[in-house]
C-alpha cells in the first residue's frame, strides 16, 4: 500500500524543524506554524482557549458522531535548542498528510465525519506542576466542549522515530486499538504495533477518555531524546512516518 506519502509527510516534518524551528505556545514559531498548517487543512478554523491557546481544526464531512484525529504542534519552552522533530513535528506532519489524502479519497457510504485537530499547549510550561492540569491545555477544553460529538479519538504523538515500535499504552481503548492493529496488518505495518502494552501515559487522548470517548494514543515512549535537544532530524525517518501513517489511514479510510 502507498496511499500515505511518507516522503511528503517527512518534508512537512523537516519544514517544521528546519524552517520554523521551536514552536512553544504563544511564540512567533507557533504563529508561523498555524499560518502554514491552515493552508493544508480542509474547512479549517481556530479554536481558542485560556492561556493564549490556539488549536487548529479541519473537517471532512460525514455521518455524526465524528472521529477525531489529532496531534500537538507545540514544543517544550524551557529546553535550549529544542525543535521537537518527534515530539510535535512527527504527529503534526502525519495529521496533515492524512487530511490531504482523505479529502480526496472515496469512503464507504455513511462514513463518519473526520476532524483533524492540531492541539496547542500539550506541553507543560512548569514541570513542578502536575502534568494533567498544567499541560494538555488544548485537548482538555476541546474534550469538554465537543466530546458528545465524537465516537472515537486517535492521537498521534511519537510515531516518526527510527526503529519504531508502538505498543498499546494501558489506558488506550483495547477495542479501538485492535481495529488499528488489524488495519496495520492489512497494509503491511503490523510489526510497528506489537501485541504488548506499555504503562499508562498521560497525553492528549486522556481528556477524551475521561469524557467517555474511546481513545487511543500512538506513542513509542521508548525514546531516549524525550525532552532533550537531541530530538532533531537525526532521530526520525520517513519510513517510520509512512508505516504508522498507512495504518491510521487504512483505519480511517475503511471506517463505516
């Protein structure tokens, strides 16, 4: 299968890292990313929240309730030289590529609406505070407002690093995860999603779980450059983006 273009997605990842640079909430880099990403999302709008949070949402029409596909675009503010090639840019690039493909893809009759959201404010600006209340500043208010309009939420976080392996985190919905693994098997990327679990991770999927929405988090948390300056282009690959992206695309493309 080759519907998801890993090379194109990697070019979008590279643009974020090399051309835009750091993208903390409220920064010129974050504003530049929003201006760039707006041109790539269908029916796009900005969703604001307290604390200068500016998330982007695009939509493909379909039957309600909708499926949410999301990533965060912000980067950590307090790490000098941090460009977040995996932690922010990878998921963002994948969401943009999924939007590009799916807006041109014929889906089954009665297929659901798909929402593509790039969350701002996932990172916590003060590591002395509890992460759930300090971070997730875009996803928490979005879940409060729109959870009743959603049937599922799929968050793409660490999906681009080399030697990618994404086990289910223990909080991710098992049934939805099984659907993702089945889709991965159909497109030849099953090895990326091993049949094992990793400990619960607090991430942008968590507010949706709290709101009763089946949600999963695609995150290979075995990542030695997490919140370190070495999270740059040297630790990510177009192949990893392609393998993870093809699986998510197959899940969304065939969803009835």
